[in-house]
């Protein structure tokens, strides 16, 4: 019985060694392939950057046009929103800062 267990363990070890040898046999990527991958990644980053910048500009233009229209069309509404922002912004900031400080504390 002991002999068969030893044989089984030896065969498992040999199988594992073969797997390790197969892992080592893989050749690393060539310098040319690595450069191509880097170039592709840079191109993807460039496209993502331009997409993000264009979304930013469209959003900024939209917000500025809404801002200008609200000043021209309904100055009372604009002033009400501004006063509300002046009143509620510090309250919201206080709540957010307090919540951030509470997250860092350990429960007692």
C-alpha cells in the first residue's frame, strides 16, 4: 500500500515538473511586439483623452449657455438660485466634511 502511494506521488511530481517545464519554454515577446503594444495603448489613451476633452467642452458650453439664458430670460430665478447656492453650499460642505471625518474614526 505504501509503495503504491509513493508511486502515485512520484507520478504527480513528474506531471507537475512537466507543467513547469512547459511554462518555461514559452518565448518572451520580442521588442518589436512590445513596441507595437505600447503604440496601440498610447493611441487608445489619446482617443480616450480627446473624447473626454470634447465631452468636457460640450458640457461647459451647455452650462454657460443655460447660465446666460437664465440671466437674460429670468433674472429673478437666476438670483434666487444664486442666493440658494450661497445659503446651502456651506451647509452641504459641512455635512460632507463631517461625514469624511467620521469615516476615518474607529467605532468605539
